[in-house]
């Protein structure tokens, strides 16, 4: 009998697939499947292409058709079959025209079925590094991707049970797990389960972290295939689009921990990571920082990496808070190992400037991490402190104060916090430094009106006495702010009528007010002009004496 014409193969495969749905008896199914192996022995490429068009996810019929290629005689060459699947796994699921392609996902499904056949494992190991990296890149490609018109619910769902939605990216991750387990990487897969690595891998913003966790686990458990993967990755880093490069780089960076990296020319390790610091993609910057930090652990690279510290820090400007946290956690090791004699305070100040904006990030874990990291960087600061350093630290006080109480449901019940702030402010009002006295006055003016429900007469009298003293301060700006704060607090008192009952300090502004901003109650030097000019004149007179 003559072999069927090539154009008829897709129709034959579709006919077999449909026929299997109506055949339950095992021997009858074997007879129905026989043409699959017969055709594959002469037209393997055409048969494989036809099988790639099976509805996804594969049901028992599609799975049996894939396994038929190997299990039944005459069977096709396993090496050629795997090479065909690998070729499809290297394709993008979305073409330049924006069309969705089912081929890579179908190839992953076919591979998953072949991995269940023990006789295939020797051939699979031959191209294991290529298969693993291709699948990881496909995970990245399939994040958020749906394939309308191709993807269907499984037909093997039990009667009465609601079929679960088929999420392509999760299916590709399942194939990655299957491949790892069949290659003996059970510790690695368990590690990723414990660290939620698979979930990270399935999300666009954290895919690189999931891939890095897998590579880190493989290094930790000394996977036998890592050297082959390492040498395969070096040329892969320059290929493909952004998703391809991010996945490959995330894996490669963790392999820099291997001893074999010493054999690689520096341009492919340190040089490549240094170039990544100026990459337009923030994730690539963070991955490059991670790579440099790993290389810094080797004595022959430490000085070179530390010299790149300013560039590493500068690259974090305008980067998402989660990525900043990730990068700074890595950078701490470089800061820790840096020679104090060579320390440049500008690098620390720039690091603080980068962390500060993220104090107000909407994500609590980012806020808390950045504040924590900020404190650790501050601990590294050493004298002499520059003006830029002091300005940066001063600019952090209010954000820290506000963030400390923000989101705390117990702030209304922990009223002592406000009194602690007030006591600290009153203490700083006596400080020898005029700038601190001025800042304390400004803070008192903002804090006291907010203590409407808890303010006591004794505390209010403390504020009154402090501000009266500050109105005679030798620093003109302190005098001005003290008078302005008096007016502000009094205006708040009158408007809200919140002073303690029976208070003799302020009862009514037109009658028995004992703390008035009118000229007759001001010191003599303050009675001739407006209160600002009066305060300024008083200060000038004190300088002439």
C-alpha cells in the first residue's frame, strides 16, 4: 500500500483523535492508534506538526497519540522527535503580527507526555539544558497570555465536576517541574515549593526572582548539569527580546557562584554585569547588581566591584520600590566589605536619597523594608558629616514621623505618643543650635492643634512658657516663628473651643485673654510695628548690645 500523501496527514490525525473519543476497549484503541506510529516512521515532521494542533490541555486521547510515537513499533527516532519539539519551544507564542500561536504550548504538552516514557530519558538528558532554558523562557512569554480559539477545557473532567480554567503559564510551569523531577532534581523542586518560587515565576513583576531561586537551588544542591547550562547561557544572553534576556540573565547571574566561572573570560562575567548597570530595563539593572555582588565575594574581583558601587547606586534612581529593596539587600554586602579609608560619603547620601521616596510606597512591605535599609545605611555614616549628609538626614525626619504612625489602628488609643513628641519638641526648643530651636517651634505649631481631645492645662502652660521664651530668642527667625506659632495655636483654640474647662490662659479673646498677640501685651521692643518687624527689630537690638 502506498504511503498517504503528505497533505492528508493532518486530516488523518484529526480523524484518529475524534475516533478515540468513541472507543473505550483497550485493544480497539491500540488498533485505532496504529496509523500514528506507521505514519511517523516515514513522515515524522508532518505527524508532529499535526499533533501540535490537538486541543489543549491534552486529554487522554491526545496524550496517547503522543506516547504512541515512542511506545509502539515502528517508532520514530526519539532524538529527531525531541529536536522537533525543542524547535517549537524556541518559538514565540505571539508573532510579530500579534497573532497567538499554540505551537510552543503544544510542544510543552507533548514533551510532558514523552517524559513519562522511561526509554526517552537518555535522549532527553542529551538536550536537557536547552529544554530547561527554553521552557523557562516560555514561562515568561506565557505570563498573562490567553490563546482564544485554541485553548479548551479538559474533556476528561468527571461528570458533574466543574472544570478548572486552563491557564497557559501554569501549564508550562508544570512541564518545568516534570522535567526537573525526571532529571533527578527533587530537592530543587521542593525548595521552590517552600519558597513560593513557582508562584513568583508566574508573575510578570517577579518572574526573574522565581528563575533566580531555581538557579540558586541548583547551585546549592550541586546539580550535575550546571556546567553545561553555564556554557550554554553565555551566548544566549545576547539573543532574543527583553523577556528572553531577562530570564537568561536571571539564571546566569546565580551561576556566577560556581567555581567554574573563573575559567570564563572577565568580559563575559564582570564586564557583562557592569554593562547591565546602564541597561534601560530596571530589572536588568537589579540583576546586574546581584551578579556584581556575587562576584565581589571573590578576592580577585572585590576591588573592581567596589569601584563600580557609585554606578550601582546611581542606577537605582526612579526604579520601582520592590526592585530597589531587592537591589539594596544585595548591595549591603558590598557596603559592609568596603574599605573605610576609601569610603565616599556621597555614595551613602545618594543611597539615602534613593530610599527616601519609597517611604510612602503603597505596599507595606516596600515601606518597611526601605525604612529598615535606610537605618542600616545611616549606621554606616562616619564623621566628618558633610552638609549634604545633614540635609538628607533632616529631610527624613518628617517622613519617618508620619510613616511611623501611618496605618497604625491603635494610634487613637495610644495617646501617649503625642505627648512624647510634644515633650521631645519642647526639649529641642532649648537646644543650643538655632536651627533645631526653629524646627521644634514649627513642629509644636503643627502638633498642638492636633491634640484637641487629650491636651491638659499643665501641658498647654508648658507650651505657653516655651513659646514666650522663644519670642526673645537671639535668633531672629526663631522669634518670628514663635510669634507665628502663638497666633496659629490661639486661632485653633478659638475656632474649636477645645481648651480645658476653667482654663485661665484663654477664655475669650475679647475679654480675659492672658496670652494675646495684641501690641499692649507684647514686650516694649515689639509694640511699634507688625509682629514680624517687631521680632526682627528686637533681634537687631540684641546684636548691638
